[in-house]
């Protein structure tokens, strides 16, 4: 394997994660047709005994490196710490409860090199209890220019799917730990620095909504989320990604969704936002 194609996977685990889900996520990384060179797991504060026992077992695998943080400090900070420790030029994101398709990395590395890209994501299938319980799919654009147009209103990547060159992270000085959603901000800043985007056109990841999918999507709803989203769009205006037309368009079209009655928001989420 060419050293310039070697992958460091970075994922975070914290107290609310379930052992069985975490185990499935890690196993899906170890079963890749294109093997990562290391898997960095950042333990974001206290975790339960089951997670601790699994981490102890995983520590016997030479691919897996475990970093423990004394207290929970959020995903953006955990990712920053993990990526800085990464030894290899490609960084792959993974969440602790999702499941990779076996050929995820194979497809992404091939596409990244073929198209000379800096960040590559892919399509996802959202599921509930297990992968037979398909809820919806998220389809995102494939080519850079259409992704940039898409990014004016929505994130052009599904964050847990991305692979990116470590030089992108270094240039941006990592994820912003104050802005939320931190991934959307990361992608906008990467675009403004001139980095090139792409998504493979195939499904590459099972995204777990879980059996309690109502509470899962409630995390993206409510006044607190609306306030954070408004701050994000103000920052896009400050960065120069938005002019006032796009700023007001985003505020008018997106922020009010978060404060609609939940039953209406749920319908829009599954029937419009994931199409």
C-alpha cells in the first residue's frame, strides 16, 4: 500500500454510547477491504463499564490506539485531539454507532485519487433497530461545483462518511469548538481555502437512528438548535461565504424549521430533508 494512501480513522466514544453499537462500528472498520493503518479512539470523559471492558479488549489490536480524556469536552475537541495524533496522510471519520459498508474506504480512496480531491464523502442509509429496518436515505451531490451550490443551504457531506487529507485539517487549524454544527463550518472554511470536494455516488455507510429515532432527530430541533444555526449563518456572512442575500435566504428557510411543531418537523425531516 502506498504510504500516501494510508488511512488513520478517528472516532470518539462517550458515556451515552451503547456497547453493542460501538462494537459493531469498530468491527466494520476492521473488516474493510481496504484496511486502515490505524484506528484512533478518543474516549471523551467517563464511560460505562461495558465500554471500558470493550476498550480493554480492543487495546490488544495493534491497529487501535486509545486516547482517554479526563472529562467530556464535546465531539469537535475530541476530533481535534485525535486527528493531531494521527500518523497518516488520510483521515477517515467514523461515529461510534454507525456501520461502514465493507468497501467504503476502497471506493473513497480510489475516487479521491482519481479526481484529485481533498475531502470525499458518500451516500448513507439511515436505519432504526438494525440494518433491515431502513428508514430513509440521504443523497448528497457528487461533484465539487454542485456540492458548493448545495452548501449554501445544507452541508454537502454526511459527516461520518468523510475521508480528508490531513493537510486540510492543518490548514484550517482543526474543527471550531465553539461553532455548531462544527462539521458544516469545517466544510465551508475548507471550500474558502480552495480545497476540492467530492462524494462517491454509492451508499457507503449505515447511519444509526436507533429504535428511539424520535429523540435522535429531536437533537436537530428546538430553540437552542435554531439559535446555534443562526450563529452559524452569521459566521458564514462574516467569513464571506454568504452575501446578505444568501444569509437571509438561509435564515428564512432553515431556522424557522427548528421551531415548528415537532410533528411537522418530523414529517419534513423524513420526507424532504433526506431526499
